[in-house]
C-alpha cells in the first residue's frame, strides 16, 4: 500500500497510518522479531513519515528491531513562553523546555508512540502498535533494555513526560485510556482489545493491546501522538526520584543519555532550593516531600512541599496520597517555576491524576496509572512509593530517543 498525499478525513488519516503500523508489527512478529532487510527498513520509514506528514518516524535499533516514534522538535511549541500561554499557566520564561537539552546540547526528542511490548513472555524495548504492553519489569531492567538499543535510546524520562503533559494542557486536551478493566472510566463505550485477562472469576480484562483504543486515548486525540499514556500500565520514568524525602533530578533532560549514571550513589543527582537552583543533595533547606499530618503505620496522609520533614512516618509501610491539582507547599515555602516545568508541582491548570509517595528510602516514579486506577489515573498520576527493584503485571515502560540537531 502506498500513501498518496492529499486531502483526507481524520478517519482516513488514522486508517492510513495504522495500516502501515500494523504491517510493521506483523512483519516484526513473522520474521524473528527483526527487520534485517535494509530495503524494507527504508520502505517502512518512508511510509510512516509520508502518512504522518513527518510527525512520526521509524527507527531500527542495534538488533534491527523497529519502533514507531512521535517526533518533537525544538520549535515554537518547545518554548516556555508558548507552554506558559504568555505566563498564564506559570511564570513567563524565554527559555526552551528542559526536555530539549541533553548534556548542554539542543536536541530533537522521539517518544515511543506506544508503550514497550511483550512477546511470548519476554519484554522488548520496541514501540509497536498491537503488542501486549511490556510488564513485570524493574526500573533498571527497563533502562538496560533501552540502552541496549544503541546511542540515543533511553527509557522515557520525567522531563519528557512533563513536556508532553504541559503541551497537552496548553492545547486543552487530556487523553482517556484503559483505566477501568479494558474500558475508559470516563466513557465506558471506549474500549481496547484485551491482551491480558484475569485467570480467575470474574475474568476481568487487564492490559489492552497498545494503540487498540479510540483516538481519544492518544495524547492529543490525533493518530500521530503517543497512545496509552493514561491507564493500561504504569510507566517507569527516569531522571527524577525521592531519596529520603528529598526531591532529586538529573539536570535538564540529561537522563536521556543512558551513559549518565542514575544509580543510588550517582553524583549526577541534584536537589532543588527554593529559588529553583540545583545543588548537591543534603544541602541545607532543599525541597522535600513532607506529610501534612503524621500517617499511621500502614496508612496514608496528604503530603506537601517543604524544606524539612516535620511529620515523620512511623515506618516504610505508610505513604502519602494527594491529587496532583491540590499539591501545595507549606506556608512560607516558595515553589520555583522549574518544579512546574518538570511536573513536580502543579501549574494554574493541572492535569488529572493522583500522586503517591514515600519519603523513606529511594523512590522512583510510575506515571499515567494502570487499567484499574479509574479516576486516579491521568497525565498527573505518579506512583512514587516504589523502589527501583519493584515489578508487577501493571508496571511497564516506554522507549524514547534523542538526537542532536544537525545544520
């Protein structure tokens, strides 16, 4: 099938790109999970770029495995001035969003159009329509799988999720998804194709095949943006963590470089001061997550931004719960705009979703929610009470890629 440029309805545009993507997935599954023919590689890439008007592309990794990506360039919509809507969502800035800066270089970012896939019980760092989402994987395993794809490949970062969310809010659209056992909690007429069904009664649907839901399950409601960012599986994010309550990040989007160390003891982790500057962890008065009241053992409490942990949990069984929109700082503590840019604190128009945290130990984030998170799911959902070694059937990841601009 050859795509011919011209005027089409939105359904025809979706049919064109999805037909090509389904063909790539079928070829991948039929040919030992690889595309080794260079002519076929070029053909797949050209077809996807043509049918998407350059908004999507296909990359082949070190194992010749294809992935479909949504392309984001450092253009006008990468500017904080545009994202802030002239300063109405958060303070005006003439800078570029941190997502587009890796190791001091301005880059293009390619986001997996679909969560990573699972075939015959094995997880693969490929972004292909129609696969069962990857699951039951630890953070380090997800990062390693992405790094093995080659230079520039990485597990999706917090800065990338933050940019996509801010862009969605700026454009006035929040996606729905598989957040209620195979259907959308917000609209039960919207369904995906089951890829995992509970083995015991009542045999509910869990995961659905990547991209099998309606267009309202894509980030901006078009067939060219990332799918399944709400629900299905919670997605590991890199480049941001809580360590003993202190909020820490790798600067800019440096987590996109898989060579940059994100181990527990890495010197690349930085904390925030109230003026937004990055400093070494354990510097005095860095920003932290603190409970509003002391939670009971095994129980919950709301949490807030603070410069000290004043309400100490009795043990690591307790955790914080807060809707993202109502996260706030303790009176007298300043919220720097960089925390809004990185989706750590809400801006004036916040995405849907609930956040969870533990401020004991090292905790990473799982974004978007899962198939059973219902009204708690959304672009603002973040589960930060899990450690890097946790895994479950509802935990997955999404591959991404960066490349330096060429002149």
